[in-house]
C-alpha cells in the first residue's frame, strides 16, 4: 500500500516536472526529448535524487513507450508508401545504411568492444529520428519543399530496415552459437518478411475486425493487438518493437486513421517515460568517460548523414541549397538509437553503450535541429549564390573553350 | 490541353500535388491526413524551397476549388471540341437587338429547334451553370452551348433573330 502511494507521488511529480521542462523546450524551439532524458539521469541510479518506488512502473511504461512509438510509426505509413519508397529510393537507403552504420561499427571495434557491440553500434549511428525530424520540417515550414519527400523516404526506409535489423540484433546479442544464431536470424527475418508481405497484401482484412467509429473499443482493440503481437514477437526474438511496427503497417484505412488519433496522447506520455527510463538506467557517472568519444562519433556520423542527404537529393535533381537542407535535416538520432542501445545493454553486451548512446543522442538531437536552421540564414544563401556564380562562370568558360 | 500534375507521397503527412503552369510556374498543393490543405508557391531563386504557403481548412479548400472550378469547367468545355465525337462547344454573345433579350431562356426553344444544349451563361463575373428555362437573358450575356457544328450554327442564327 505504502509503495503504491509513493509510486503515485513519484510518478506524479516526475510527470509534472516533465511537463514544465517540455514547455520550456518548446518555447525555445527545441525537442523536449533531451530534457526528458536528462531528467532521467538526474533521478536515476547514481543520480542526484534516485527514485525508489516507481522504477517498476517506469520500466513497464518504457516498454509500452517503445511499443507505442513503433505502432504509431507503422500507422503513419501506408503499405503502398512503403512499397513505393522501397522501389524508388532503395539506392538512397543503401547509401544511408553504409555511410552511417559503418562509422558506428568501426568505432566499437576501435574501442575493442568486439563484433556484437559493433553490430549494435552500427544501428545506434545509422537511424535518424523520424519523430524529431518530422517536427523540425514542420516547424521550419519545409513540408512543401521539393527535397522533403527525399528526407521522408530516407526515414521510411530506415524504419523499414529496422524491421530486419532488430530481429537480427536480438538474435545475435543472446549469444547463441553460430549455427543456432543463424537459424534464429533466419526465423526472425523469415517471419518478418512473411508478416510484412501479409500486412501489405491483406492488411485490409485485419482492419475489418475493428470498428472504427467506437473510440473506446477501437483504442482497446488496437492497443491490445499491438501489445499481444509485440509480446509474441519478443518471445521469438523478433523484438517487441518490430512486432508493434508490423501491426501498425498492417492496419489501414479509417481504422488506422482513427487509431492514430486515439493512440497519439498515449504515445506522447509513454514515449516520454521511455526516454526518462533510459536516462534512469544510465549511470551519469559513466558519462564523462564516454563524452569525448561520443562527441567525435557524433561529429563523424552527423557529417556522413549530411553527405547521405546531399547525395540522395543530388540524384533526385534537387539544387544545391536543397541538397544541404536534406543533409542537415537528417542529422538528429533518436528513438531507435535508444532502443538499440537498451537492447544491447540489457543483454550485457557492453555496459558503456548506454552512456555513450545517451550522450551521442543528446548531442545530435540538441545540435541537429539548430544546425538545420543554417540553410535559412542570409549567410548560407549568400554562399549558395556565390557557389552558383562560380559554377556558372566555370560552365561559361568551358563552353567558350569547347568550340 | 492536359495539365501537368505530379503526385508525390509525403509519408507520415499526406501527399503533395505539383501543378506546373503553362508559364512554367509551380504550385504545390499539400493535402494532409488531417484534412487541412496548403497551397504553396516556390522561390524563383531556389526552386526547391517554398516561398510561402496558405493553409486552408477542408471547407476553404472546397470553396476555393469551386471558385476555380467554374472557370475550369468552361475552359474544359471549350476544349471538348477537337471534333472526335462530333460535339463542339461555342460561346455565343447575345446580340443587342435579339428578340430574346430580357426574355426567359425557355422561349428560345433552343434544344428543340437546334438540338444544342445551353450549359452555362456568363454574365459579367458571374457564372450561371446549367441555367433553367426560366433564366432571363440579359444584354451582353455570353451563352455557352454544346452541340453539333450544324446545331450551333442554327443556334447562332436563332439568337441573332432581331425583334420583329
């Protein structure tokens, strides 16, 4: 009884605090995620004011946060969008994977963390944050821009790639033998492919079991199905996140639209708890040790993201300013970085991944949206004009020489 | 004449339709999942970036499209021609001495006598789509009619009948 009372007090105070922090962040045009995570660091083990009674609740809440984040991600994309993007932007997606995953993997190997940690770190640095980036694009009024579909399609492909990456990682981190590991991976990838195929082909049938007009039953039904599938997926090492994502993709039409509206507030609540919880479980005392490596990693992989975006936009025929906008917008990492780090740490791969990923994500999430604004400055526009003029002069001189 | 419209997915947000005008200008029409729309214009110096956009609610978008639609309907009708199906559209001016001036459209018996259909009347800035027989014809009305070549010629003569 006493414990539950304390749970109410702690969680209540925490949420109230988060709300105030969030307001502050939004006022300064920042994502509130860094503040949520910092709050977690302050109240966590080794922090200034460790929480006692509410860790169980927060732990479950964080798990639910992952499930909700992913099911919402799936709901936002229609199967046709996924297939369409896969066809049109596969090349950009592959470049994105290579340019951004390899630095993370190399980093882990250089630090001597071994191949499994390298696989995890590849994921940590690979995936940009759809949530943060979508918000930045909206805030900066860039949704109508011609390069925006390129940014979004990179995000879609990354999220889709996670549906295969996470099961592989979960199979590898439990440290099965090579053969056993290969079988687990094959099962995981196979089941994801089958579910994805069924979701794209027959998603409408699944949506039909729900009644889209009754908010209460729809909320419980969709949340129930998502948690059930997420749990089952986790049981067969496909990872709960992927299960939830697939449910989101499979639901379509009015059901998906209404479910999105109903789940959004729940997602906001539990996603905040998820970020707090990651902060809670990360010991702030470990951060100074990993700060500089994280900073270096952030600088390198933010640059590779810019390069990814620049090249993808160039291929799509976007002009020079738009290429920079694409690259700079893609820099922030977010939820997947934390999910992957959490997965690796809970399997005991390398404890330092948690503080490193936390610091790394904080750096990219705080600096990314600020840097993305560079392209709106007068200075940047001046540079672009100068570059265009140089190129024009160059083209002009070469044509005069050619004949 | 076809209009170039491109559809581009904005995963997670909705779709953008890109309309390229004959003069080479681009108009972006963003349709968001929540039903609101935005109409955007592009920066001539940086054609990938929008210069600004106008947010429209569903109702406003519908009203705007109605407004543009009337004009578009008429230009589409006049484009019906090309003779492939033997139907033409013509805009006829009601002559100042026509005997149908200030009389209801029904009096012309245009459909019976010429086999043509009067699909709209343009009066100044107003458009009267599908006018009823009771519609009174006014000076300077522009009558939009669809019919065969012969029918339209007959209609032209019919309307030109001066007051007896």
